[in-house]
C-alpha cells in the first residue's frame, strides 16, 4: 500500500423537459496541468462564469496496487481537503484477497462468530483504522452507504455498526443488490467523513416527535456548509406504507400508481422534513441518489422527480435495486444539500454531454463537484460496441468500450472545473454483470496507467435503463 471546452448552454427547464439533464462532453484526456476556481468564489446558477485560477489540490490516496494479486490498483481511501472518502470496502484483504479471519477455519467455517458478523466486523474495524490514519474516526463520519446480498447480512452489519460507532451513527442508506464486488462477500460499504477541526463539528438532527430508527442512524447531519440526509422510503415510523400511497389489492386502478405515490411521498413527507430539521430545503439540494425497484418504473420516477425539481438544479443518479428494508417499498432516495445561508454557493457546471447519457445536471458547491449518474450512451443514442460485445465477452469488450466512454465524460467534467482526473475521489459503478468490471478497470489503466482507481462496485438487477448498457457510473470530484 502507499499514500499517494467546449460547452453547450442548457437551462434547468430545458434539460428537465426531456427528463434527462445535460452534463459533459467526450474529450481527450490531458488535465494534468489544469487549474480551477477557488472553492468559495462567487458563482451563479445555470452557467459558470470565469473565475480566478488557483492551484488544484492533490488528494492523498491510500491504494492497494495489486488487488488480490491482480493488475488493478484500488484507491480504497482518499483524503481531499477536510474530506475522507472510503471506497468499495468488503471483507477481504485488498492485497492478499480472502481473509482467514473472515473465512473461518477450513472445514468448519461456522465456528466462532456468525460468518456475516465476521464480514461486518472486518469492514468496520478496517475503516476505523484508516480514518485514524487520516486524523479522523467513525465519530466523524457524515454518511455511510451499504449494499447487501441478503437481509440477514443487514442484521449482522447493524450489530457490528452499533458496536463500532457507539451512540452516533451517521445518515445511512441500505439496499439489497444482486451481488457485491467479490463473489464471496455479502456486504459492500462506502463512507464519507469530515476531518475534525474548527468549523467542522458535526451537528446531529432528529425529526420533531420522532425517535431514532431501529437501525440507529440520524436522519440528517450537518458539517460546515453541508447537510447529509439518510436514505428515505415512503414508510411510516412503524415500517408500514402510509394510507396516502397504498393501493388496495383489489383495485385495478386508482389515479396515480402506487410507485408514483411513493416517490412523491418520499420527497415531500420524508426528505423535505429532514432537510428542514437540519436548516436546509429542497432548493438547496446538490445531489440525490435514487434506488428504484423495477426498470419499468424509471420513466415514472423521472417524471415525478421533475415535477418537484424542475426549477431546482440537483445532480441525480438513478439505480435499479433488488430489495429494501420493506418488501412493499419501491423507492429509496438520499440527499446532499447546503444549509440555508451557506457560504458556498450552488453552481450548475456547464458541460456538453449527450442528453441520454446522464440523469441530471452537474452541480458544484465549493470544493465538491457532483456530476449526475451516467450511462455510456453516445450522441447517436447507442452504447459503444453494442453489436460486438457479446461475441468478445472474453475481452470484457462491453466493459472496456463503455468504461472508456464513461471515463471520457468524467474527464470532461474535470476539465470544466479545471482539475485533473486524479481529483475523482470516488468512481462508483453499478454493473449489470460484475464480470464487466474487468473491462472498466482495463479502460482506466489504458487511459491513466498506474493512477489508483477509487472504485466502488456492486451488481444491480438488470436490464439497465438503456438498451445494451452494462454500467451506471457515479463520479464524485474534489475541486478544492
């Protein structure tokens, strides 16, 4: 391990009118000498104007140069300014592969603690060690995201989380997916923490009259100018669907579908109160991740979302999900926002990308840049190498061709904010088939050589929203 434009104007109504929000263009790599505006420079919504240049800060990386003995160089931890990003953590040794303390004794893996608990303990103890190396701890976390293969893994992880985090658990999102990065693990976690310092104390918020959930996490926290809201579903505190969204089983129709009702309820009755409790509002939203049950529900989600956000620029990533805490749930959404009266200002970064390639705008707030989720869709509306990908699956051609296009879009966003590709602090991939990650990793190394890849990757239910799409990518960028 080691520590280490061309643009097209599109206003908010324009890109929401088509239900896809424009982002960035395909450009050649070459951002190593780029510079970018200072994080607190005045900005304006819709289009970014020129600003004075300041040197781009280089993130500090902890990487496993050969994951499990492979050629993949994984940036599993990145410190950028006051932020620490932990990426793609599962219960295996990044360099050696399978960990004996997780696998258990040969021939008797059920001895000792339950195997799912061993996984959870391994992940959280390692996260704590890494955070301490950066001058932080689990008590400084502001957001955790977990993906699981089964419900019992969630229960085991929650026990470990209570043991490691103690009385404070940050806003959390938990989703059941098809599989984790490895075929032997059942929990995949990412975490964002703020290094303690003046003006970086974490404020914790609960909703008036509502207890902390059984999972123990706070519904919202704030640090400095930023607010982090946990994943929310259209559920009452009892875990039941509210009457406003429930469709009686015998009804063949009843106005809005149950899915559309759940989306609207989640936004207005769950997310908005959490924002208000933390001193924020929907207008201040920067980034949302939405996990949708059923690919067929995607158009309805985009339409209902646009009804609430047509005048609010908010980066958006939409991902298919297998299951949630409730089998009746159809949607879960988390948020990042600015406080009311924040020093930082929200800015829509003007970049040029095929409209069908992205779910929303690219939004910047000070040092953090949030592109919307992307698929490898070209200007012709097709994914690259679609006609040959199945014939050359031994090359992971779908992963390579689509990965290269996705990375070119990430490069364009970096260019638009004047930072190099090393300032991508998290590259989150949601794949239809985990075997395509080999191609994505090859595309990264082909473009950037030994530059550590800050990836987090899980397999989601398919098909994805665009025909032939193998991946949805969610890039987080530091521009401090």
